[in-house]
């Protein structure tokens, strides 16, 4: 052997079967039949019941004479008690499977309820990595946002309502059985959500690329997703019903999801989980607010990788010093936000000193911090939060 | 909606769980435990029994007190009667799972034997797409070549020994449960096989990129695999024990496999299956021989995509006419072959006119022809074969 030193760390990759493309939503009934399912529950939210997507699923089930239950009472940042409630409904209806139609909140709640259908205790017992022991009922996902990628990931994020932080539940068992990813569903997504979920996907892609758990496979997905979002999001913000833009944003979200599900994430998500659980604010927005300040903090610990992102976006950086290289990436994100009219900060939350303390403490205990290029102190996390106020 | 026309066709993607990296072979015992398996059969070949890889697996099984059977009598281009024989051994030993350690022949035979453990009839009944009705026993794959990617694919290729052609069996059920991909296993691969299996991977990547079944996800894998093989194979041919080159060839093979398993292939494979089944010659070699003449034939039907390959290899082609653009790609493959000393043709097979007839007839019936950019006539296939004699 000429060299004993391997270039790549050992890495694992898990992905669900998925179908991607406009009109793929029509495949739901085919999978119900393929999996020989007889009594699904459709989990969704009020907004989606109004849009036609959930109704499309009901119609398909009726076409193949499948009786189904509906649970549509899901809120943003789903809470632990909601999960228990859904699991109760699933059990009382004797459902054999779950169809989740919605964004990250719906899909995370559905996955977590799936855990509680077959595993003992409460959902809080499953916080952390690989705690699920019994297989869950089959889950078919139909994502209707271009951000969370819960439909392809091994994650479910549920708010602990007593302690007011988001628990990350991570397990291969949480990978759905099939994800049916139809970009057409984004047509009815309010523009504000199109932007915040796309920025969520961008954060997934950047954080998974920088992650200590990245691999050559996840790297490829991350870089491609970053490029697609930078190219497409400004155009989509101007013309949000253009199906070609929606296709590329949905594709970017899928790629970012396959990446972070396997490479995990970093400090942006650790803090966003903590703030989002405490203040019940939108996850994608929270990620987008924190992104540049975390890059500013992390840069020196992962300069080579951050620079690769800049290069993949077409910037010539090889003759620049580190300060300027960092600035190019941060400025490119600021410029993207400017183009799409995103100017939210943490100011409106009116966070008090003792609240920032609590948030920072939860952030350093979030599983996502484990793959951040450097382990921050609680003080450093507080400083990052304070820079955004 | 500003545009009604979607950019992407509906596509499906299936991949097994996989682990990639030097020394990942040591994970076999962990998966035996995770899957609660108690009596695996280890399927391998004589050569691998001599190399230490099969022994490594035996040792791991002994460490966790698992009794196992061994089947090591697999030949290149595995035959239908061999598959039936392995299935008989699996049943008589009451094995609950299969560990396949080897190249494409071993893994294809193991997968096909898996079908026969739980499905009625003979293996010939399962030729074609989606014929398998009963789930197979769990299969753990440890690939030891960098070409077939049978360890991640939905394909098993088995020779019909009466009619002397290769049957393509294609089904999601043929995706292994876990593939453990350790580039270190390539250290013991004879150089000739390192080259022919790498060229097999190159053909997978090119054909899946040109395939009518390609998708944005498979495209990404294909282009990256092509680039890696062009960059690495000449270096590996000179220094075939350099672990870093072996890592990149194994990675390219994995990526090409994930691509073709989902996008399918084209005319090179259709003809190579047909010749390989008739003359029992090495599959990767046969693909490599045919590659340029099929590109020459196909080019005009997929010029845009072939050009994308040339561009991804760094060629400036936008000012060239089609004849010159085609020549650049074909010449780059010829140059790659020259660098690695590959100069085999079909001459040595001494094919007779009536044999070419039979081969061409089987080729136009191979499932891989369905995704070729154009459907060739039998006469056209004969001409392509004759150009390589």
C-alpha cells in the first residue's frame, strides 16, 4: 500500500424510497396498494385541508375503496402532548399506516406519533439518537414545503412543552417508507413560507457540508442544493408560481435533506431548535437569521469547506486572505436575503437576559451541536444570539 | 402558473442503506446483531476465500458466536443452474440470511438465490421487471470489486444456460438490505480486474446519464462518477495499491451504481449482456470494448447529454460542430484506455456470422435497450458488433 492514510472517514447513508416530479402526488394510491395497507390515517393541517392537496389524497383513497381517518389539528413546532393525542387517535381508529401531507411540522408530528403507536412510554423517552426499539407503522409522506425534508430524514423535531425546547429524535426508523415529492404542491404555499422553507433548506445544505459527519456522498448533495437555491430563490421570489422554479427549489430541498439526514447539522440548528422551542417561532426563519453569525464564528474551524462553498458559487477566492474569503460567503448570503426581501431579526422576540441564558444552555445540549466544526461555550452561543438582537 | 411545462419527468429513487470507507468491513457483525440474524450463509468465490476478506467475515461471525454455512463455488457470469444449487444449500442449511462477499458474479448469484428461497418456480420465471412477489431473506453485501455495484442495485444478471444469454432480473426487492463498501478490499484485486471493473463503472455512469430514465438525482451521481474515473483510473493503473486511488474508484463505482440502478442503462449493456451470456466473457471488458461504437451510433439522439459529459470533463466544446463534439468524447475514452493499457477487442472471440445474428437478436430484447436514447434495429446492432471485430 503506497499510502496508509485514507481520505474518507467511514460514513453511513440511509434514504427512503422517493418519487420526485410534478403530478407524482397521484402515486399515493399505488403505494397504498403496493404496501397492502387497508386503513390509513391522513395527518395534515387546516391550511392544507383548504388547499386541494389533502382532498386529492382523500379522493385517491376513495377511488380504491380505502376507508381512512383524518387528523388535521397540527400546529407549527408540534408539541409533545399533540403527538400523544395523534397516537391515541391512530390507536382508537385501528389505523395500520400513516399518510402525512404537509410541511415539517405535520411530518415530524406524524413520525413521532408513529413511534408512540408501537413503543412504550412518552415521546420524551425517545429524545436523542437511536432510542426507538419497535418498528413503526408504514409512513407515506407528501411534503408541501421546500424546506424541512422531514419526508426523507431520520429526524423528528418535537417541542418539549414543559421545558420549552425542541427535542431532536434521531433514528433510522424515522426514515419514511416512501416520500412522494410533488413540486406542484408548492403552488399553494404562501410566499413567506416559500422563502422561509427555502432558507431552511439552504441552512441544511450549508450546515451538513460543514458538519463533522459529512461524507463525499452528502457533500455532493449539499453543494448542488446550495447552488440551486442561490440561483433559483431570487427568481422564485419574483415569480412564485413558476413551476420550473418550484421544481428546482423542491429538488434543492430534497438534496439538502438527503445530506443533513446523514451528515447531521451544526450550531445554527442547535440554536434555532432552542429558540424555536422557547418562543414558538418559525424554524426556517430562525435558521436564516442565525446563518451568517454562525459562519462568522465557525469560519476558522472549517475555512477549507466554507471556501469550497464560495468556489462552487463561482467566486474566485484563492488569492484572498481568510478575512476576505469569509466576508465573500457572508456577503453572498446577505445579498441573497436582500434580493428576496428577507430582513427579519431576533429583535421582535424581545428576549430577556435570563431567556438568552436558558436558550444558550439548551443549544449546547442539542444533538446538532455534536457535528459543528467546533464546540462553542454557553457564553459564545449567547454572544451569537445577542448579535442578532 | 407562469409555465405549465415541467422540466423533470417523474422519477423514482431507491437505494439500500450503505456504509462506505476503509475498514468498514468490520461492521458486518454489527449488522448481523442489529438485524437479529442467527444463521447466515456466506456466499463467495475461491479467489476471495484465498484473500483474507471472506476469512475476516468468518472471524467476525465467530466472535459473536454465530454459526454459518459457506458456499464458494461461484463462476464468472453465474448460470441459472448455479443459482438453483445455492438456493438448495440455503434451504438445506436452514439459513435465515445471506452475506455475499465478492464481485458482481457473487452478489448477483446470491441475490438470485435469495429469490429462489422464497418464491416458486425457477429463476427464469423472474426475468424482466418486477416479477418477484415474496420478500427475500435479508442480504448483506460486501463488494470486492469497483464495478458491478450489484451491492446497491435493483438488478441481478443471470445467464440462461440453455439459450446462452444473460437475463436481467430487475426489482426493488433485489436492493440489498445493507451494503458494506470497504475500498480496502480492492487491494487484493488483480490489476486486470481493477481495470475492467472500473471500466464497467464508467459504462454504468455514461449509460445512466444518457438513459431515457435519468433524473436530476441520477445525473449528479453519473457525472461525478465519470469525472472520478477519468481522473483516478490512470493513476491507479500505475500504482494499484494506493489506497487513496482505490477509495475514489470504489466511490465512483458506488455513485455509478446508485445512478444506473434507478436510471437503468442502454445499448452497451444490452449487447454486452448478450455477448457475455453467449461467450462467457468478462462483463466489464465487454462493456469497455463496445463503449465508443455505441456513443458513435447514439450521439445524434442524445447530443446535448453527451456534450454535458465532455464539458464536465473540462473540454471546451461550445464552438465546435457536432462531428467534432462527438469526436472529443470518443477520443477521450480512447485516450483513457491507452493510458491504462486496455486494448482488447472482440476479435479473439472469433464470432461467426450466425452467432452475431443470435447475439443481436438477444440484445434488442434486453431490458436495458428500453432506455437507450434510440431503439436500434437488429441490423444496426450487428453493425456495431462487427465494427469491434
